[in-house]
């Protein structure tokens, strides 16, 4: 046990507290991001997709803020690794598990988040602006009670309605989402790790994280998003059943979780690949 602890903390150069703060922030970011699928389901349920997407954009402001906090802190870990000459692999691996845990929690909370977004859409109709909605929901007793009532524990009956054999559900989106979110999850961390492997090219390695995420974003934009949007639009038009839309969104969320787990396997070879490419810049 002590050996594992030393490997994770770099022989005591990194505090466990720092690692778990980063773990928590990454988990929180992924909970927010996974709620995107819940916002789409709420949009289909209420036929107010534009409002639902706006509310989701507001929620993700929090996740973007946490990203700005934890990435420099991860950079501090790799700085310690270069300074004290230890391999930060196990520290970074622990941090990456935060993405998987956060995504899993996001999936568990999906029914609750659908209710939350539906409540937000209803409040937007009544109050007209997002700021008034947020002020009502989070600063008034009545609003807080309504938010609390949004919680809905997933049940076996809900799970039975998720039919992966549904012919209307594009199964390949699961695999694409898994691969692309593995790149998204591991990209910045692998680039920082590459800076440890190739200390003479640390700046070039760190800058390549943006290139990795850009490739993943482009592939998502052209290969996943249009087809998932088509499913959502068909659901709003009631051309397909709500169960089909739910199955698609759940599959995309599970694909994201699979990608977060797959990132563990990609971290080491990915960092070496980034370190190799950094030599040419």
C-alpha cells in the first residue's frame, strides 16, 4: 500500500489533498457536461429545444470555470515531476478517473437533470429571462424546493425502456462517442505528461493538446452531432418515439463514460506520441 501511495504522490512530492481536489473538479466538470444529453431529452419532452440548449450553456459555464482551475494545477504536478525527477503517470491516472466517476454520476442523475431542465424551460416561459430564472430557482425558498423535487432515482422500469435493439438508434454513434471522448479526456493530460517525457520540448508538447482536442471537436461536429441532432428533431416532430430518443441519448452518455475509461489506456502511449510529434516543432 505504501508503495502505491509513493507512486501516486511521487514519493511524497505531491499531496493527496491536491490530487483529490483536481479529481473532484474533473468529476464536477463531467457531471455538468454529461447533462447535455438530459437537456436534449428535456427539449424533446417540452418541444423547446432552443431554450433547453440555452439553459445547458449556462450550466456549462461552471464546468468551463473548473477547467481553468484544474488544468494549471495539473501542470503544477508535471512541474514537480520534472523538478524532482519522478514519473507522474500514477498521479495523472488517478486524476483521469475523476472524468469516469463524474460521467457515471451524470448518467445516474440523468432523470433528475431532465426534470431540472424541464423546470427551467417552464420558468423561462413565466419569467422571460435566464437571470430571473436562476435567481428564482436558487435564491428563493419556493424555487429551491422545486429544484429539490427534480431528483428522481433511476428505476428498473426506466432501464427496461432503454432498448439497444431499437432499429432507429444508430449504434455506431456509441463507438464514435467513446473514441472521441477518450481523445477529449486524455488530450490535455497526455500533453502535459509528454512535457515530462520530453523536457526539452515541453512548450511544444503542451501546445499540442489544443490540436488533439481540435481534431476530436471537428470529428464530433461532423460525425456525431448532426446525427444525434437528427434523432432529437425527429423526436420533437414525433416521427420517432420518446423511448428511441432516450435510448440514443443514454447510449451517447454511456459512450462518453466508456471513452473516459478508455483514456486510462491511452494516457501512456498518447503521451509518448505527443512527445514524439513535439520533436518536429
